C-alpha cells in the first residue's frame, strides 16, 4: 500500500473552509461492480489504511483543526449516500503530524466508510506541504497470509514499508509470551534464520522478510499457536500476528474420516439412510459438470456447487473415482485461466447471500477430494487464491454494520474456505469481528431466542448456518456451540440504516427491536430451542413474514437443519419433532440411524399456548383433551419486531389458523419475488393480511403490546394493542434497477400500472394519517374463534376489517330465504351465491378496490360491493391440498394441507350499517410480457401502442374506418426477465382481442368473430370465446363475451389476424386488447373480504369457524355484553366481552 497524495485532488476554498475533492471524471454518483467486487472510481479506498499525515507551511500558527471526511456509502440501486465523520488534530507550522482514523467520530461497526473517501475538509484556511492518507504512521508491517498448517516447517512471507519522508532505521523481532513450543525465527532473503533483524528503509522502500516456524513433538493434532512479529522504528512500533495450526490429513470441514465410516455403517443399518444414499448417488451419477459461458454475468448456476459437493461425498462413500473426477472437473472449470473466478468474481447466478452458499459447497467439494490426487499444485494454488479473493470481498461486507441472513451465509462460506485451507487467522477474523459470527449471535438472535427477521424460513436458515459453522470449527476447540455471548441490548440491530441521514434511509424499513430485554446473553442453543414449541404434533409450523407454512426437516437441499441440531444438542424434547420428519427429509450426514423413543411428557410443549414477545408471535392452542391434537385450533397472532427487509406491515393481524391438518392463510399466499415492484408495493403490505386497516393504507411499523394472554381448559385469548400512523406504501415498491423510473420498472417487468399525473418520489411513503389507536382481542374456543376490534382516531376514516379466503361459495344474511348467482358460468369468479334481503343487498361492481395509483388497493380487482345493516355470513370451501408445494411462483402458495376440503364460515356479528366488499387478490400468473400491437386498414396504420399484460392493463380502442377492405390486427410480444432476474421465462399464453365489433354506416353492429378472417403465427385456443386454459376471458376484470386469441406462437414473431371487410360498409371499429387474467377456472380464487365502516372510531366483531364436515355454529347473536353462539348440539355458548373499547381483558366463556 502506498501513501495517497490528497494535494493532487481538486482544491476549493470557501469562506474559512479548505476542501480537497477526489476527481470524478465520469460524474458518477453510484458504485459499480466487477462480479461481486464493489468499485468506486471517484473515491479513495483507505479501508486498510491507518490515517492521515498533514504538514502545514512553516508560518502556520499552531492550533487545533477539525477535519471532516466525506465518505461514499453504496446504496445501489439508489445513488450513493454521502456520510461525514470528523476528527481533530493539533497542527504546528512546518511539522508533520499524524492522525489515526481511530480518532474520528464514526461508529466502529461502520468502518466501511473508509472504503470510499470522496472529500477532506479543514475548518481553517491552511497552506499544506503534505496531506496524505498513510497505511501506517512510520512503518507498515503486513502479510498476505497469516494462517497456515504446519507439518515440519512453514514459512510466512511478510513485508515492511517506510511510510515516512525520511530514511528510517528498523528493528524486527518476535514477541514471545514464554510458553510457545514451536521454533520461530526470522529470515532475510538469502540469509539464515535469526531471532531478530535490523535494517534501514529508504523513503517509500519496501522489503520482504520471512517468518520460519518449525514443528515439535509437543504440538498435537489440531493444536494452534500464535507468533507475533514486531517492527520498531524511532519509538514507533507495528505488529503482525500469525496463527499456525498443526497440519491434519483428516477432512477439515463438516465431516471427518471417522464420520464417513459411521455414515457407511448407517447406510447398511437403516432403510431411510439406504434410500437417501441411493437418491444422492443417482443425483451425483446424473450430474453433468457444467461449462462456463463467458456471455453470462455469472460462472455457474448456484446449485452446481451443491452438486459438486454431493459428487465428492459419493466419492468418499463409494470410492468410485468417477465422482471425484466430476468434482475435480468442476473445480478446474471454476478456476479457468481465461474466464474463471479470478477473472470474473461471480461464482453463482444469484445474490451475494447465495455466493456464500456457493463457496461453502465448493470448499466442501475440495475438502472431500483433496487426497484423490486429481488436482495439480498449480490448480490447488489458484483454488486457494479464489477462496482468498472471496474472503476479501466478505471482509469488506463485515465492515458495513449489518446483521442479516445474507452476511451469515457469506460468513459460513468464508469460514468453510478458511477451514479447508487451515487458516485459523481468517477463521478468527470472521468469528470475532464485531459484525462476524459472534456479532450475529449477539445482535441477530433476539431476547426470546428467535432470529431477528422473525420469518420461519430465515430462522431455520440462520439455525442451520450457525450449526454448520460449529460443526466445522469446533474441531479446533472453539466450542462455539456452547458459547454464551453478551447480548445486544440496544433497541436496534443494524447501523447502516439507523445511522444514515433520513433521506438516505429506505422509507418504512426499521431495524428497531421492541419488546422485553431480560436475558444478558445470547447463544446458538437459544435459537435452536426457540422454535420447538411453535411446531404442531405433525411437525408443521405456520408461515410468518416472508415465509409460508412448512414441515420440519433434517436437511434442506444440502444444508443441515434439525438432524444436526440434535447431533449437537441431544435434547429429549426435540425427539417428538424429529419423529415427524419424513424419511426423504432426513440428513444422511448427521441423522441418527434410529431415533430414540420419547416420553409423553416430551410432547407437551407442542400442545401448549406459547408466545415470543420480541419476534412478536402468539400461538393460541385449544386444550380439549377429548379430541386429538390435529382437531384442535392453533391460531397465531402477530405483533413484534418488523424483521428487516423480510418483515410485513401486519401488527395485530390474525396470522394463521390450522385445524384438521389444513391451513387458513399464510402471509405469502400471494407472492411476487424480491426483484419485482409488487414485493414492497403489495406483498408485504397491510392490505394483504387478516387485519383491520385504515383507509386501505399501510401500517407504519411501531411497537405493539400484548397486554394479556390467557390459557384455560375451555378458552384461550390474547389482547393486543398498537398506536401508529397509516400511509400510502412506498410508491413503486423498492427501487429494483439503477437509474430508472417506476414507469420504466413496470415496462421492464411487462406489467402495466396506471401512473398519477404527479408522481411522488420513487419508493417513498406519502399521506400519513394521525395516530390511530388499535386494539384486537382474539378468543379461541374448542369450536370457533372470536375476533373483536376497536380503532379510534380524531378524523374520519374508512376502517376495513379484512380477511383473505379461497373458495368463496356464498355470502348471505343469515335469514335470507333465497339466493342467486351473478353468472351461470361456474368457472367464473362471480359465480358465488348471494342471499339478499332488506338487511343485505348487492350495490355495485368496481374494477379495482381503490383506483388511487398510490395505493396497494389498486391491485385488488373484481370488486363486488354490498350494503349491510345486520349480520353477514360467508361460506368458503376449497381443496387446499391440490395447491400444496406448487413452488414460489404460483397463484396460491401453500403447503402441508392434508387432503379434504378446508371449510370456513365467517360471521360478521355487527348490527351497524357497513359495506361488505368481495374482491380478488392479484394471484401470481406468469403472463407478464411486453405486448406491442397495431391496427392496419388496407396497409395503413391507424393505431399502435404497447402494454404490459397482467392483472391490470386493457386498451379499449375506437377507430374510424373509411372504405376499408382489409383490417389487420397485429400483435408482437417480448418476454421479460423472470422474477429473480436470472433468465427469461416464457409467459403463459394470455393475449386476446376482446368484444370486437364493426359498426357499419347503416348502424349495424357486426361481431369480429363472425367475419371471415385468417390467422398467422397465433397460438389457437381449444374452445371459442374461452381462454387458453378453458376459463372465461377477462381483460382487467372485464368479461369479454366474445374474444379472439392474439398470443404469438413465439417471442418476436409477428402475429396477425386479417379480416375481409369487402362485403360490408364499415364505419367504426371497437375492440379491446390486453392480457387475460386470471387463467382457467376461477372458482377457487383468493378473495379479499372487507367489512367497512366509516367514522372516527369503529368496532368489529367477527366469528370464524373452520370445520371438517358440518358447521358447529347454527346462529350467532350479538348481546350487550358480547355474543351468544348457538351450536348444532343444541347448546348455547355465551362469550363475554365486557368493554367494547377493549381497554381491559377479563373475557369469559360460559359453555352451554
């Protein structure tokens, strides 16, 4: 590292402030990337530097000067954030003075600031002779590698550099504690080893020396010892510490050679292990080693490294050389000279979080075949260089003040790389850095043991990563699995957002930690223990935040879960959960051949009411011992921490109900992925949850309080409260791409969204309400669930009590005698029954729930509005199991539903006037594309336009025709990137012309469908006037009674429909075009159900019953003290809710 001359920068003097600004020839305000390497061409990278040296001219009067550094913080895709940090220095004329960066006022967890210094300013006018960034105040002592394995002898090369402007004497010595056993000596080039060295360094000179460490008989397997070199010059000293570890011929990552023997025995003993082995063996046999395509922006699909690791594992288990050769071929391709990782550092096709996984499995593959003799010394050297290149990238990530699953996965990758290299210096760094593994334990694990993102999938991911890190490093006696680390008691976990100026923060994303702070330490064991009680007797856990419901597994893909958890923490209360794991989900590496049996007492935690106050989940479980556990209600309620980027805006929501092995709702039933505008514009927002919302807006995340939880034999309840504002969601969601408007983002995704005349700032929330008090009481009985809401502000609002249901069958007043349907087409979403009378009547239809282009309500469509004066009942029935495990991008994302109808009755018991809205959620159908179209009359273009086709987007066209003989309707489509930005997916066919008519000069209307026409390059439909999957054709909710297919047979293939108008006298063409949505049968569509009241305050009282065959509830009556529930067995329950404002609990159930 050389000194950086600041005097060469652009100098400006304004008032009393002297400023030097780094040249910015390209006028950049963004960082750039080379693979995953972050680059900034308009800043100085001094992250590894010591500080600043300044020398004013001789006549400068001695004084204190304040120095301000302006630093660029990467905020891609948004422009950089400019952050300042200040320090003070006492300067004397004609004298050089050094100031360490440690003297500046930045938070040490955010040392990434020094990765890009753009400007330095002095608080007084000053003429400078020297102003430079320096890597050390006098002599820099550094080494590229500071951790190696020792056989007989190991050599460390290091350099010393003169950073001053004078010749300096230098002494090098080894600092000893007195108990070291390894023989350590210093050596100059071509000289013998000595205890210490003396030399002289010219200005700017660098010399290379060597530390030689020799073994001894007292250095056992996996032992470690440190050697510290000190450089002394003129009263200054710098040091460098090396970590030498006893070389091992064993495996060095997550397995040992003894483990391999035990796995072989397990395969012989246990049927599940034999089957699992056969599956992995077949997978390895079928795997084709991929080749790098230099045209791509990555080297491999991320999961290819999993395949390499699996092939290497099969080599160890079978001794079949072909598997080692496959893994070796992958590693060789990875380090190719012309376009391998050292040329383009982007190993996998996904984000940096996945790059951590990619490197972990790449290192596992190397560890498992390193003794096979298939890699040359040069190849092993380049592989080590690739591992160290990635370590440097992640070293910078550790300076960013963050805790996240991203960082933890990256840490797992670099620690695995360091372990296979036996470099404990790097293991130590990534463990002990304040943003390293221990920092993630301290700040990422909450007071209640949950992972801070409070999303089940990420809880499990974090658990698996921590466990695997323990499994890898504890051979060197780190004992991380047992370690208790002082917790983070701050009310936040991340610095990078918390410390930014407000304008640079992501609007609506908070890193606050709410709830109690009672535990002084954190541990991996806390995280493992935190989840057990939230699983049910079938091993299923609800979805929460960015996760759907899931089943406990021993291993996920190639990454460990509960089998390794039990391997490291063999607790009896884990056994009931392990016994629910399916054989195909067991972990061949760490699963026991035969699980021990468990006691009845071990199952109690899976049946109790339980809560996690900081994560913010309360699980109410009915306690009726006369029915099996799967027939009891499990109701989860949401409060708690936001959960970072994966948090939903749903405090006081009914998070889920599970009964009879079927799930009512998970917060990701409607899913659009991270790289889409819908992720933050809809998916996570309040409107998508079972909660009461204000003006269809988004809840501002604030602390919610669980005031009371009660668990009795016949009644469970929770009373919860929040006071917060409501606002429009961040306009356009998150910024996804760089330097683009929201309009451009919509077009890139192939999705039309109407734009307001005046658009707010991209990704910014607007139009906040006043503080609104909100309380919810949830009461769970053996037969039904009661929800009571109270909200109050000081201005008038629309209060919508929302539920999201599938398979709507009927809406009615309980005493309605007749019912009807809006359509006879039972595949149409409008075909539900309506039971009307004076108390409930159909009012009107609207295309959108909210036409406001700033609202999430614009994406909720096909809205049927009712006026109600009394009770309303809705009945739903759907076979949820047919939607199980259809993947992420599916109309209804769900899992773990046993076969059979999920039946739900929903009773709105309020007797006040209200509106009831039945609408359709925007389920995911892969129809998005860029549609271009035009209309020609006798070769002349009359009209052309383009449209992104999905939920929204319909062009209603009206054109004059004059003496037209031939009419051409032309379409062309361009496919768009998939939801993850990793390729192009072919959209489902969905483009149609609809309700086309020709008006003749004599006033006749002639359907286009009845005219003679020819089609070219158009994908045909199997049934006229139906969509490509046999359902009705709807374009932005409008039913097309007549339609013509217009989907081109392939991308960029011009599709034409040519009409012969020579036998008529056309005057005008009327036609609509757009994308059919949804596709196929609509009967099971996901519905938004709203009970709406307007005022300054509102109460809602709802009764839900999830049942198997016939409902238990015959009738519900509201009383002055609560409600009466009339049951099918003739009994009448009385539910007492003494206070309609829900200021206190004291809820009671009097069983009939």
